C-alpha cells in the first residue's frame, strides 16, 4: 500500500466537497483504499509520497469529443450549423479517415492534449475510417489513459451524400470490435452512430443487435437543434423524437449509453433517460459556439436523476480544458434564469465523478475507486492570502490552467506528458 500526503479534495456527491487539508490517501494496486485527515495506526509504516501543500484532486473525464475534429476546433463558428458541417466537419473527418499518416499525427496530438489537461478518461467518436480509429486505440493503449473509442457509423446522408456504404460500415465495425476485444482493460470499443439523421434504419437494427449481443456501450448525439429534429420526425413519424427511436432499436440504456447535447429533449425523453440511466454528455461550449436556440437545463436533468458528465465536444467546442468547460457550464446555467444555477462544486462533480462513473468506479477518492488523480501546484494562484481548499479549487478553475497540473495518475499509474 502506498500513501499520498497532501491537501486532498474531491466531490463524492453533487454539490458536496470533501476536503482534507494535510490528509492521507491510501492506494493499493491502483485502487483507493480510503482517505484520512490523520495518519491512521493501520497505515503506519507504508511508504508515503509527500505532496507538501499541493492539492490532490480526482482527474477529469471528458465524455464526448471527436478525435478527427481536433484540427478544426475554433473554426466555422461564425456561420450556421449546416455550414459548420459541410465546410469544416465533413471534409476534416474525410481526411482523417483516408490519410493515415495525418490521422496518426492528429491522434498523437490529441493524446498529448488530453494528458496536458488532466483528462485521464474520455469517450471519443472518431470518423468513419477504421484504420485511424484503430490507430487511436493503439496509441491510447500505449499512453496509459483510459477511453471508450468508436468508429463513427454514418451510412445515411443527413445533409447530402452518405459518408460510407452500409456494408463497409458494418464490416469495419465488426472487424474493430473483434480486434479490440480483450486487448486492454482501459481502452475499449463503443458503438458510435453519428446521430439518427445520419444512420439508416438497417444500421440502427445492426447496432442495436450488436449492442445486446456483445454487451457494448453506445455513444451518440441527440436533439441538438431544429434541423436534426425535423429529420428525425420526417423519417420516424411514429415516434417523432430521438428517444423513442433509439429505444425501439435497443440503443437507449439497454447497455451503457451516453448521448451528447440533448438540448431539445422532451420531458418524456428525460424520464426515459432517468429510468434507463442514459448519460447526458453536457457540452456547454458548442451550445455557445454554434447556438441552436436552446440551452440544456442541467439542473433539471440532475434533479430527475439522470447521470450527467461534461464533454468538450472538440471541434464544435474549442477547448479540451476541463477547467474552462467547468466555468462555461456554471456560466451557461446562470443564463437560465428560472433554474437554480450550477455551483462550482456541482461542475467539479460533473467533470470528475459525474462523467467518471461511465467508466466504473472512477472520479472520486472513495474506497474502491480507481486512483485517477491530479496533483495541483497552485502556489502562483494562492500566494497573497490564505484560502480554504474549496477556495483553492475555485481559484484553479477560474484563474488557473493546465500549467497548474504538475502530476497525473490513471488507475494508479503515473502518466507522463
Ligand atoms: Fe459531437
């Protein structure tokens, strides 16, 4: 057993911070055994890693991003969402799918940026190409980071021509699943239909059956704006909305499921999500970069018992910084004047345990949790007066950046940048 001695802070529940100034955290075989404000008798004699007055917090988890879109983050936000797709997203994804040396560089860069930003686990949608997806999985396996990664399925032209044929999409998906099976504890395949308007009915059937048969998780988008809602209602008039369509095909919580955005979800869809434990990847950043006329009430979703985590949504979001995404989530919630806004402690919970729970016991320092942690060197932010640990977290999130992250751990192993 190994001990870490420092200023420990984590969010075991929404809105609740546990602070242990000068506390101890015990880790065995990568798993947290417990925390204590003092050195307990039973832990005496264990090797101690001295962190001084540095903060020790759970690492961040990003539960929705697009690997292929990293090179276009920040672009196309002045136009409409259609222009964003046709001028930026699709051409950028096509190059990633067809040019492997280029995709390798993008993947390498993405992993470096995830590490830099203290994101130890992520849910990543690649583009339609299978080689670039496999390369990302391989590089992630070497990196020590955890992730769910999937090749995007997009066999139905939502806004023009389909990006791939149905046959290729199915064959490549099956091939990747069998290649990835049993290869890594931390990096796993996730079924990734782009969104309902971009997949055929046959694809929904294929993926739903595959999810059940292989027990595979699901990652997609839903209810982003009026344009995609109209396409869903047009093709599936019986259901009319995303939730019941996903559900009919077994892609809505029958296996672990994460849906990004959910800006226009109905009350019934939210109830179904709560019942089925379907995660919302709340992406505060894209809702402001390419607005679609509505903003998600995270408070309402949380009050209903829906599991929620944060997503950067690179490249419709421009930053992988979970610190910035936490600020945006809090600020965004304050624009919804009828709702109780998110507190910083709420946003910290979403960025750690909220999204982390999609990966199992991840995102907290309670006993039995994976030791996914960040050591925070915040002397530059706290030199002028005394701050509580909760205030130091606020200083870090609002005024700090990735340079304040001095060490990173994933599943007990130190990850070096
Ligand atoms: Fe997205």
